[in-house]
C-alpha cells in the first residue's frame, strides 16, 4: 500500500470512510425503524392502561378505521387492537390520536391490555370470520355486561354463531349492504339499513308513479310488517304516520320502514308497469 501512488492511497482511504459511513447510516436506519415500532407499541399500551368507559375496536381495516373515525368524532374514547404493525391505516389512527395495541386479538393477554373489562363496548371488525368468532368467544369470558358486536360476512354462519353461542349482535356485512345494491339496481331510494336482533330492516322512499300498484293503495293494503312513516307531495304539507284509511295517489312520495325483502318488493310496486310490445 505504501508503494502505491498517492491518488490511489487517497482513493482507498476514501472508500474505507465511505464504507464505515454507509454501514453506520444503515445500522442507524434499521435501529430507528425497530425503535420507532417498539415506542409506538409501548405508547399504545401505556395510553390504554388509563382508559375507562371506552370502546375497543378490533381490526384496523377499511371498515374498522371508518368506525373508529365516527366514534372519535362522536366524542368517545377508542382503543384499537390490530395484528399488523405495517397497517396502512396507522397514520390515520395517529392523526385521530387513538392508541393502537399490536397483537393477536384471540389471546386473553392482548384483549386485557386494551382493558376490555373496563370498556363501554367492543366491536370485532377484522376481515376474517373465524378470527372474529374466536375473539368473541374469548371476550365472553373476559367481559361482564359490555355489548360485543361481531362482524361476520356470511349471513348463515353469523346466524348459526349467534344461536350457538348466544351472541346478540352478530352483523353480516353482506346482509346489511345487499339492500343498497339491490335498491340501486332497481332504481329505488334506499336511505339506510339497520338490524333489530338478527333481523335486517331498511328505510326507503318511493315516488308513486301513475298506473303503478301503489297508485290508489290504502295503508291497510300494505304488508303487515311494512310501515309508511311519511307521505310528501309538492305543495302539500307532509303527512306523518298516515292513518290506515289514507290512500296513496300518483305523485306522492312515500317513506317506508320494514324488513328489507318486503320493503324492496313494496318499493318496486311504486314504479309504473312497463308494457312490452312484440312485432
């Protein structure tokens, strides 16, 4: 090395410094990533230890983060449990100032770290039906009177789990979303869906077209489980809770509530009958 030209020796010294610097930067970056994760996790655990009468949300997916956001904006304290430390919604959770606990929600230790025994309610909203059901079973052993809401995609599976394990709040996202899509496909107005027990209900509106089945129909002729809560007509005062002898006429807009299958059928009757011709 001593016999090498000066420029080559300087080049070698520069390479050694560059190597040391690069290694130091790489080690610092890895340490920062690991330390940031550890600090974020410990910060979530520390903050959750002081929560009381809060709501625990299990699952920070696209649906879970929307629920968290709505709860925070409604003024509730929220703690989140999720297993993915690289979850894409973590920045949103930090912006909402919500503590996130990383771990397996099917383990007692993870649920206890979110103080489920002292919370107001728990919503289990992961995209995995089996994980949600298993988490719900564990929660039954850890909680007293707190309501537990389980998200289950499959309607039949949700009903079976509710009956077998006595869960009162098993909600099928497919069943709740179906009326919106069906109503939109039929050109109907669907304002919302909700559940009572294990039954899904819907709120919708229909404009009574001339010649439709609802044109001239009385309230007494409606399905026994469907209720007309209001009738509007341009230039006329809104009629709330119309009597049984009230009659619908073309141009009325009726707002109804009832089991969504019956309600969709009733809303469809407000559309004008389309005649077909053959040549």
